[in-house]
């Protein structure tokens, strides 16, 4: 791990209620014998992120009780039902004043993305103006890295379930794409059928 990586915070969005999973929060799904949120935190750490901030929402108290999140900064999004945009805003706000130069954002429901992809995206960081995205066969995916110079703009445009999509679309030419298709699979755990991906 480099000193630079110490200044890049992992930001895990884990607030969703799992509407298409019958109201089971994705953070609490079991993967390799532990809550999925715990696995996702481990991926950020294995990939080299410094501090890790976790945004919880649905059944947050139960997630805190069941998952080992020691060493993380855990923040709750009271408006989690509005969608991922509100969780991204809460997460970025939690990083203000921490000295973090960038945030590497990952989603709790993508267990096919491991530490190798996180490391590749981290390694493409240059400065506070960096915008980096993992790519899969050339298509933008997660994780994504936002230099601190972009946080205010991203927060202002993050609404509903769109997250940073609008902001990234408007800054397409500034994004460094890092191909990760050889080390990660970017599937989501969204429906009952997707639960087969869990181990």
C-alpha cells in the first residue's frame, strides 16, 4: 500500500432495501457465511483503500448488530428509500474534512468485483481532479473513483437511483477507464435469480 492509497477513502453504498428481493436489504444477504456488507468492506481494504466509510439505510440497526464493521466510519442515510443518489450524497458529506483526496465508490451488491479491480482503479489516481472508472469490455462500471474536486458537483447532481451517472456523462472526456473484465465480474444481486451468485 502506498501513501497515496492512504489518502483515498473507500465509500461503500449499502443502504438499499432490496425491493426486488422481497424487502431483504442487500447488506444482510449471506455471502461466504457472513453478511454481504462485511465482504464488501473486506474487498475495499484488500484493494488498498485507506479509511472505509459505509452508508447504511434499510434496517441499519440490524446491519450494525450482525456485521463486523470495526474500523469503518458508518453513516446512516435516513432518506435511503429515495435511491442511491441520496446515499452517495451522505457518503461524500461524511468524507468532508477528513483529508481524503479521493473517494473510491463501490456497491454492496457486486460480490463479483474483488480487490484486484479496486487496486487497478486506485492506481489510476493522479490528483484531486481525477475521475476514474472500472470498465468491462470498454463499458463503464464500478468501482469508480472521484477526486475531491468533483465531490460538490457530484453531490449536486446525485438524485434518485442515478447516483453519479449524470455527472459522469457530462464529464466523459475527463474519465480514465481502467479495464477490469479480466479480474472481475460486474453482476448485481438484484433479483431472486441473482442469489445464485452468492456463496
